[in-house]
C-alpha cells in the first residue's frame, strides 16, 4: 500500500470511528418513571434490533399528526389565597416550576374566569348594577385584588403567557332568575320556588348532580334544560356581547392579552355555584347573531371557540354545530368532563376545527395517587383524540380544596394551612410527564387508548426531531410495553400503577 493510500485508509477509519458515538447516541433514550411516592426517576436505555413481543404501537416517520399549541392552567381566586400562605421564596419556587420555560410544567397559556366561578371567594360580576344595559358601571376592580396579581406573578416567570376567558355566570340581572346559580342549595340563597324553571318542574332537580366526580354512568346531564337561563331579549344579548369586549379591553389595559373567548363554562352543569343553562337554540342565537359579530367589529384578533361542552349528548352538540351560520363564526371547540366521550366522533365530523380540553376534572380533595392516575388517563385521552391545547383546573389549593359552595377538589400542589407546608401531588407529576418534554409545536402522531390491562400511551415528535413517548400502566401487574420506531424497538417493563416518559434521540 502506498503511503498516500495508507493515509487515506487511516483517515477513513478515523471518520468511521468518529461517527460511531453519534450512531450509538441515535439509538439511545432517556427513561423517566414515577410510582406512588417515588417520582421522576431517571435512567437511560438503547433501542433494540428485536421486539420481545408484538409491538403495541409503530412509528415509520410518515405520520402527520396534530400540532400541540399549549399546556395551560386556570387562574382562580382561591389559588391566589393559597399562594399567599407561603413565603416569597416558596411562591417563586412554585411559580417557576409551573410557568418558567426552565421549570417543570412549562405552562404557556392561562384561562381567566369572567365574573366569579366556583373557586372564587364569593359571587361577584363585573357589573351587578341591575338594568345597566349600557355597562356604565362595568369594572374589574375585584379582579385587580386577586386574579390579576396572580397572573402578574406568573408573568414574572413567563412574560409571553397568553390567555383566554369564559364566564361561569353572566351578571345575575341578565338571567331569568335574577341570581347567579342554576339551582337552589344550602350553600346559596336562591329561591327554591324557581327551581321548576330548569325542567318545567322540580322533578329530578339535584343540587349535588355534579358531585359524582367523573363516575357518572350513562348520559350527562340526565335531562337537558328546557329553557335558557339567560334572558333572550335582544337588548340583553347585545349588552352581554359588549360585556365580553369590555372585559378584553380592561385586561389589555392591565398588560394581559386575551386572544380567545368562549361564551359559557359548562352550560350543562345545573349548579348551586355560578352557572347558566342554555338551550341549543339560545347557544346558536347568542354566538352567531351577537357575540361573533361584536367581536369581529371590536376585536377581530380575538378568536371565538364554542363550548365548553361538558355533555356526552352527541345529538345535542351536533344540533348546535350543524348551524351553517355558526360554523362560519368559530375557530374551535372546547370539551371537558363528559364531553371527552364524544370528542373523537365530533372531530371526525368537523376535522378543520381546533379542539381543546378546557378543564381537567376536579377530583374530590383527596389529592392522592388515584387522582393522579385519573388525570394521567384524561390527558392521554384528550390529546390522543386530537386536542391541541390542554388546561389544568386549580394548580394550588389548601388541604381538601374546599370551595365556598361546600365541595372538595384537587390541585397540582397542596398547602397545609396550619403548618404552611406544601407538597407536589401525583397530579402534578402526571402533568409533568407530558408537558416537561412535549413543547408547543410538537406533533401527536400516535395514540394507544387505555387497554383492559391498564396500558396506554401517546407519541409526539418534537420540533427538533426527537420522539417523546408518554406511557402509563394503570393496572395491578407489571406490563411490557413495546414500540416499533422504524426498524428499532423500545422494549420496557412498566411497573404496576406507574407513569413513564421516554425521550428517544433519533
């Protein structure tokens, strides 16, 4: 061999050896797992050339997918009160972990309640002056004492946060009952003589209907409201559309950009806390003839989504969405609670809309591992069925999370009011297994719905070409999870009742 050829051979060998670590690296993955009491455990592995069982999922690189827009949460008064129990350093730690691009959950979007919701301290609206159709007394002074300080505290860690809003109840004087709830209760002062307005009689009116906490069987609600609780007078409908625009204006003045509105939270929850029942006809009328044109005139930059649908009565939702005039007005549809059960079917009929999960389910105040598993399943099922945004409900509450209307609910972080100690709950880690590595712009390319043995998984491709696999084993026994990625295989034993995130460098 000539000296020249020998040098060339040496250089070629060096290049091959230099490439080997890259090739090995391309087959590696990071594996993060969580079980009850043992969260966020990290290790590494390598893809294999053979599967140890028939793959449950396969990725060949041609998948189109649904592009993720945001992970987000809700800003409620009681979350602010819980935050104030802590020191400034503790507050900063929590807000960094929730909102910072370098934190744990990396939330980029927030939901703002318009008027009081069930996790406000008490009922209020931005205009409780009866008959003020010109909205001369509209103001957000209550928000400036709680919601807005909480948002600003989050903006400190992510100044680019974006926001949307929805009401739980209109101002009380805009409703046929003149009061904020839908039904009377020991926790409000509504006149029980008016409960008959819901169904035309008092039959089956139940103040605790919403307390079944995701375990309701059959259709929800069991009966649909027979009339709109919002006054269907054109003057009131237009005043309410103007109300939305005034709210957007007021928050803009505070440096809080609202780029999307939804006309009603849970029109199918007939609640003792702030709420409002709407019929299909009333929903179409208000959104199509009043809210949409008013937004176009005053805030063309603000999108209108329809929802939030918390009902699995598919024919009812189809009736609303089938209105041609309304179809031209909306950009997306929001589902939560039982609405998730019809998400896939509605999306198949209307594939061009954006779909969001507007609220995680609230639980019962236990804030335990079981609640974490339920939230992990719900996130998987919502994003797996095409939601491009997902929103948490409360992110910080005292122990048991009791509302002024007597209900206990969960949060991502629990504070003991007596000791002022706090802990990150299982639901926090359920969210982290998704949002920490799946950034906006990632594409959801495959979904394994929950199987009888408890296995489920979602696969995303990130903007930088990595694959993030979030898998869970919610069953009572260890299960093997096998994924085919082109010609390689991920084979992983998943412990019983566990969450997993695999970040594959390929």
